[in-house]
C-alpha cells in the first residue's frame, strides 16, 4: 500500500532523510520511531504530497506521490505535525468543509461528519469555534479531518501528542480499530505506544533507517544479554564486588540503596543463567537475598541502543556486551 524507495530530501545543504526505503502492506499499522530531527515529519510530508523529495520515489495506494498527487490525496488522510485549522469556523462546519474539499458526496456528508466526530470524541464540541478549543481537542479535530473522507491510507504525525492520558488511550484504540481495513503509518516518540498499536516498527535516526521489524522481534533480536534485578541485605561494596566476580556476569550496576539494602542490576550473557551461582554466592556470604528476578530489555533500551550505536558508528569500545 505504501512503497518508499531510496527517498532523499535535502533542505539546502542539509539532508533531512537519505536513501530511505520501506514498504507498508495493506491493513498494517506501522510505527515510525525516531528521536527529534530524525526525519519522520519530512518522510510523512512527502507521503502526503506536501512537498517533493529530492530523489527517490514513493507510491501510495499504487500512485506516485509526485506525478499522481491528486489520486494519492484522494485516498490519504494526513494529520500534520502542526494541524492548520481554520480557527474562525465551528468544528462541524470545518469538518464539513474539509469533507467537501476532499470530494465526499453532498448526500452522505452530514452523516459522515457526525460519524467521524463521534469516533474522534468531539461530538460535544461541534458548535464551538476551532480556535477556542484546547490543544487536545484541536488534535482530535485534526484526526477527524484526516478521517473524514474515509481514506484507505492514514499518515499520522504524532497523533497522541498533547492529549491527556484518558484521551491517549481512547485515540490509540481508535487507531487500532482501523487495522485490517486501513493502512496506517504513524510517528511517535512514545515507545509503549508502538508496542501497543503497531504490528511493525520502523526506526529512523539521522535521516536513515536503522531497523524495521515487529516490536517483539526487535526486542528479542537486540537483547543480547539477560538482566536480573537483585536486592541484597549486605555491605553494598562487598556485594557489588562479589556479584562482579561471578562467572558469566558481564556487568553489575547498583541502582538504589535504601536502609543499607542495595538493589543491583546484573547483566549476563543471554545463554548463561547465572541465577543459581548468584543466589549461592550471596547466601554463602551470610547476606540476605531479598529479591531475584529477571527483567527483559524494554523497547526503550533497544531504541537507545540502536540510536546511540548509530551515532558511535565504531563498534569497538562499545560498552554494551556483544
Ligand atoms: N523546512 C526546513 N528547512 C530546513 N531544515 C529542515 C526543515 N524541516 C526540517 N528540517 C531538518 O530536517 C531534519 C529532519 O527533520 P524532521 O522534522 O523530519 O524530523 P522529525 O523526525 O519529525 O523530528 P521531531 O521528532 O522533532 O518532530 C532536521 O535536521 C531538521 O532540522
Ligand atoms: Mg516531526
């Protein structure tokens, strides 16, 4: 449904994105993840026909975003990073106007607008002026205008930004409910959001794609070590030294020290279970083993690792264990 090939965009001498390629299948919800300035908005603007690329091609619903932009626009809903809303118009009238511009037939337009207001949780503000709405409500109106023509493809640039926690949950489930029939690409900074609603994630950093995979596979593929959290009642310095001496342990960090009880994060090679040796050592020294549990890598750890590895470029000297 979306095919991006070797896309590059220069702003003057700056390459905002470079040789970006990926594809999104029909019915997929894909998360576009990257730090500030990574090139997410740039890519999405190109997909939504808001500006041309410097090189490469992008096709949406089978049409070229540059040479067949009208066809693409007709089939795409775009929520831009900064939603340009007509502040002097009431919400319902504004959505009706957008629907008209997007070619929604007059006959079904009113019903369509009412439907989309219901779905985007703005039915109660239909008569209010867009310019007087709070940021969160404006964001929801933005989402409603993207959905109003019932598009096949949705390009959503940070759809949950500025919403309160309750609305975030509702908007996420709204987006999730679109899976299957519609194809969605959304950008976000919020990592749990990606695991919650996306079947695949594209990680972009400094204008280049660094990983494309399902959140689960990414987590499994990139966690090269096991992590265990232990809480030990014993002299922290000695405990730290003892844990570091254990065979198979790659690194130990002291996370907290409360009332003389230290919490430590122990990292070991993935294929090596150090829990038995660890508990034996602690108990053998006469200390109290108050907690011992495995903790996985979070998507956040992986994201940071991918992004910082990219920046370091030289794998040698990397502190993370291979
Ligand atoms: N109009 C512009 N003129 C010049 N440089 C730009 C312009 N728009 C974006 N850039 C640059 O292009 C790069 C990518 O920006 P982009 O907005 O695509 O990033 P982003 O991933 O959306 O970031 P954020 O998470 O902050 O929204 C950045 O280095 C940015 O400074
Ligand atoms: Mg952006």
